C-alpha cells in the first residue's frame, strides 16, 4: 500500500453510509465521501478553486506543516485530495457495483483545521455500474468527470500535471489491487499504467506512473515522479515507492 495520508475511522459493522462498500475495514470511507447534504461545511468545488478557498487552504497547510516550498505543500495537499476521492470511489464501484456521481462541477469539499481536504460531498448514491470492471473501465468515469479538471486546477499553484497524475495513480493502483481478488497484490503492472493510449484513443496520463519491480528479492511498487514530501519537515519518506533513490531509505 502507498503511504496513504487518510485516517481510518470507526471500523464497525454499522450503517455503511453512502455505499455498502463503506463498512468493515473500509468504514473510514464514510468520513471521506458522503451525501453533500450531510456535509454541512462543504463548499462547491468550482467555487472553492475559482475563489480564494484553494489558496487559503494551501496557506493554512503551509503554516501547519512549516513547509517553505510551495510545490511540496501543494503536492502533499493533493495526496489527501486524491486519496479521499479515488479510494472510496473505486471501493464502491468494485465492491458494490455502485458508480458514485463524482463530476467535479457537482461535488463539494470540506477542509480540516490545517487546510487539508477532510471530506467530499456528492449529490446522491449514483447508479449501478453495468460495464466491465477492469482497470480502464473502473477509472474512466472518474478520469473524465473529475480528475482532468482537478489536475488543471492544481497546476495553477505551480506543480506539474505529471506530478498530479502520479499522486492520483498511487491510490488508484492501491484501490484496484485491494478490490481485485483474482491476482496477488504484487502481481504484474496493471494495464492502466502500461498502455500509452486510453480506450478512446486519447493519451493515457497514467502510463508509467506506477511500476512493479524486483528489488532485493521482493516485488515493490515504484513511482515515476517524486511527490516532494521529503521537502516538508517531519513527513516520513514513502520508502521503496519513492522515485528518488536517495529518499527510499530516509526516515
């Protein structure tokens, strides 16, 4: 699993909230994605990014983390964003056959006191996922409806699109493997991260983002682009996942 920045919540077997998939080991997702009407402090995503909400959030997290490199601050902020968005979405889709409505324009976001994304709100419980569930099928609606716009917005704060896509990719890879019981978790690279083109012929922004390599007798995942977390005080290294050899054994 990547060095995930989400916090696990109550893991009981009570009501699953937005999705039947949000129960047991995945109960923490209830606090990450919920109905917009239940997220009292949620702000529409378009307004959050178009106004000063995003800049204020980055300023808050920069102060809370003592981060002096704005690229590193924005990158870490995006890790929380992509974690809270992609993992619940893919768990619901793959475990409950539920396609949640994650169009960027229709969602809300709420922040923690330190400025990091705390939760997302969606309009309703979505619809039944009827198409296939391989890596492209599972991710395509999320890519088209949300991720392209989110990456475009994050780029305005000075980080590259390649870094944004790689930050999203590590959580997508984790969630896809977590919900695929037909193969070992450390099996070969998923098609989503190998093929240069999307099914519609477009450029695949995830190509090469995550690779599985043999290293010291074990199979390890490796990012293509470093997330820059090492530039933030007190943030642990992501270990063997890191793209930078100098950071893989850092503490």
